C-alpha cells in the first residue's frame, strides 16, 4: 500500500482541515484555544461528531428507502432504466420532488413495508434511529427532553449516545438496517 497521497488527496486534506477549523472541530489544535475554553471546546466537538454521524446515517436510511420506492414504481425489469436516465424524465422528477421529498422517514418506511414486508427488528431499529435523530437534530439540549430527563443524558439502548459504547450500539443498529435495505434496494434479497 502506497504511503504517499495524490495531489487530489492532499487538496482534500487541506480542505477538511480548513473546514474543521472554521466549524471549530479541529481538536488537534486544542492547545491554540484559550486554556479556559478547552474543555468546553472538546465537549462541543464530541457533541458535533456524534450528531453529524447520527444525522448522516439517518439520511442514508432515508435514501435507501427512497430507492426501494423508486424501484417499485419506476424500474420495471423489461425497461431497467438507470436512475441517471430516470432523472431526465419529468415523471420521475415530479415523483421525487413532490412525493418522496415530502414524506418523512417513518411513513416512507411504512410504504416500503407495504410494498414488501420489513422484518420487525429492522422496523424497530429504524424507529429508534428516527427518534434519536429527531432528538439530536431538533433540540440544542436534547438531554432536557422528557424521555431523557431521568438520566440527564441522551440514552440510546441504555447507554449515553455521547460515549463510545453508545455510538457503537447506534452503529450496530444502523449496520443491521443499512445492510438489509441495501440488499432490498439493489435486489440482492
């Protein structure tokens, strides 16, 4: 394996470092922050990392559900159009922009389930991930929500989501869901 980076990779690293600095996610530069703010900065970085991971994976689940719906309504075996080809059609664009874009994750999951049954463990994980994403995306202090008030922490499957074990539990659920949906979306199942 080569230990050198291409010029494109070097450019990407420079962009990532610049973006991380702008959004104050540059933990490797923590000594450049004032001594009084370092703990708070590190806590915020950890918070942002967890939130971004949850929201990113939620969006991927949503996309996979959309692919399944689109396959059901647009990709007939005899025509086998690619999504690139379908995006060029007015019918497909309207369907995506005015139907799929308007459907939240859980109704989309129920639609996919109606098309072809999803196992209960997949549906349960999607519901749990949806609830976590909503808490993190819609609340600056999600730990103050009613469902977390007893712990004063955002608990996911019994563990604080802002810890390594909490994020690992979330990732286990995501992997189970994403592997199942990828197989379904791309007709591997």
